[in-house]
């Protein structure tokens, strides 16, 4: 389970870059950039920008969380990352609905969203249980 893995990792974690959830979120952001390369040029400041911004926000907020001193602040930024992840999923699903992205192309991104979401949820629960 993710909670125990994150606990074991914490002893060897020297940077947010060592966190599995951050690395998976970076892979997700990379996938989003690749996905949106195929979007029409007239969407550059629309859906393309929205997806890329939300995708980049997920690992950025995980990194910022790691840099915070207190558990409360750490949790706050992990929750912001979770919110950005849900925003990203919504943009990808909308891009499918309006024909910007075929389901086949966006399916791996949505699968990665689910995986990162589970990891974030597990890390948040783990930190909450340590605080009580």
C-alpha cells in the first residue's frame, strides 16, 4: 500500500525529487504536454494552456508541500495538488467531449491521473494519521 511505501521512503528521501508521487506527477505533466501538441493552434491560449497549467501545478504543489515546515502547511499544499489534479482531469475529459482529443490519446493521461490521485490520497491520509 502507498502509505507504508511513503513511510519507508521518507527515511531515504533527501528532496521532493525522491518522492514517487512527485515523479509520477512529473510523468503526468509530460504526458499532458505531449497530448496537447496535437491540439489545434487556435486552442493554444485555451484548452492547451489550461491543461498544461493544471498539469504543471500538480508536481509543483507537491514540491512546495515538501518544502513547508509544518504538517498543516504540507497537507494544505498536497490538497491544492489534488485540486489541480481534478481540474486537469476535467479539462482532459472536456477536450474529449469537444473533439480535441480522441479517447485513445487521452486514456493514458486519465489513467495516470488516477494513479497520482491514489498516491496523493494515501500520502495525505498517512500524514493525517501521524498528526492525530
